[in-house]
C-alpha cells in the first residue's frame, strides 16, 4: 500500500507533531507500508538547509525517512510566511497525488494541508486528516474570526470529504464533536521510543547542573510559547518558595521560543526570585534530552491546551512522573493509571499539586515506575504503527466511529 503523508513542516522548531510524522512514517515502513512525506522547507523564521525536489527530482533521506521538500514562499511578513505557501508543491501534488492509495494530511489552517486535501478531493484520492488539536476549543479561540472564516469557506468542505479524522486522544475527539460536524473519526495516539533506562541519570544530571542530591529537579521541556502556560508554573513555584522556605527545588527549562517572549519569562523568574535556581537549557535532543527526562524528578507541562502532549508521554516512558493540566488531552489516562498529577490551570491549584509532590516523594517514584511500564506496553511506535496499518487497510470499513 502506498501512502503519502503531507505536513507543512518537519522542522524541530514546529514542535512534537512535526517530529511525530517522521517517526510515524519510519514505523509504518517497518510494517511494509510504502509511506513517504511531502512538505516544505519551513523552519519558522528560517528555512531548512535541505535539497529541494524541484532541483534534484527525487526523494531524499531525511531522519531516515523518504521526503520531498519544496520551497516555502518566505516574505518578511509573519502571517504570510506562516501560511507555508508553495507553488511547486501544489504543482507536484496535482501531477502525482493519484499515484497513492491514501493521503494522510497533518494539520489544517495551513496552505500545504489545505491544498493537499482539495487536490485529493478533486482527483478522487481518499484522504484522512490529523488536525493536530487545531479543532479543539482553545485553539479555535486564537485568531477566532480568521479561523471561523477559513473553516467555513474552505476547510469545512475538505474535512467533510475526508474518509476520517485522526485524533490522538479521546479529549480531542470530544472537543471536536462540539462543532457538530458529522465526520467519521478514530483515536490513535502518537507512539514514543521506549528508552533504555540510565541507572545513574539523576546523579549525572545533578553533576551537569551542579545541583545537590537533596534538591528535586522540576523539568519543563517544550516550546517556550504562551500556549504552554509556563507563567503559571513559575508563579506557582514562586508562591511555594515564598511560603515554604524548606522546599529547596531546582527548575530546568528546556526549549526555545521567540526571543521577546523568552525575555518575558526571564523577567518573571526574577520577579519571583527564582533565577538563581532556574537553569535555561535551550533546545535539547537525542541522548541529552533522554538524560534530562530521566534525571528530573518531576516533568511539568501547565499548558492551556494540548491535543496529546508528546513530551509528557516521553517523560513517562523515561520513568519520570508528570504534572499536567486538565487541558492536556492525555490527562484522563494519566489520572486513571495513577502515573502523574492533574491540576487546573490555576496558580493556587498548581502550587498545591507541587506541594503534594514535595511531601510524598515515595508516591512520586511509584507513579514514575508505573508510567514507564504502562507507556512501554501501550505506546511503543511498533504497536501504534501496527494499529495504523490496520486502519489504512480497512479505512473504508466499519472500524471508524460514526
């Protein structure tokens, strides 16, 4: 079976969903699905340094998967640049989309995904869409008028003609149902690489950061973006530091973001007198990322909304308990399996939850151990790819929830 995955960008700056599509395609190919990716050279404000298809006329190996890259129109206007327009990608899709049995489109409200669905519809090629949380309540309130116009004028018809929508959590699906669109859908989470546990990860990380053994490390690892609610976490920690001097914790912030917003975060750390116990790590990957996930005592993501929460799943796979808000779509699973802490997006509530973590370290350790075992059993990429392969083969049958 030949499947084309379409996404506006695979750059790490675009966060977990863009990286997940690479891992998804890699895992699918191990299931004998002839899967490949078409995308642009988008890299946020910059461009990826990759061979462009129109110049080499072939697939390239990128992160061990076959990808065709097309140039993104890149004017110095943020709104236009973010739309990821690509004329040559459009031409290629028009000429070649019928060569595929199925098209798996990732994202909406972006030119690349929108034109892929439109062309597939015109050419009668079946397609499914993974909306990346962009149909969730919080996301639809951001740039609300523009999204309402886009959805009603263009994207609604694309979605209605899709064979199915691919949600990554039940909560994402439930929020979508509020729109009243009668579209088949299925829920299948992202997979995650199950790491080999590092026996002395905590000691190694404390040595790198020069943190005493008795001081718990709270890790925030995500894009530094207003959506992620980092201000709430910092304010909650500031409240705890002011009220309980005995809570001698350290905060590690691993991620990158807009420089102006990062400066705002640094000012907030100063305001709450947390600068001396905060480590701004920047973007991390590979073994360094693995060490931070395993070496931390608690992973925190106090986000407004997440259609999945890849970094939180990675933390659980690493054996580290998570503290997440109920806006993170995996929160029901985390609560049911008792592998982390769930809180409201409220400074007082977050502070009380962190206080529980401080006062019951043995319970936190048990949550982390259970999390590692549960994620290994249910979220490995091999298991997810096997399920997705069955969905591809049977996408026109009754497996979808109508």
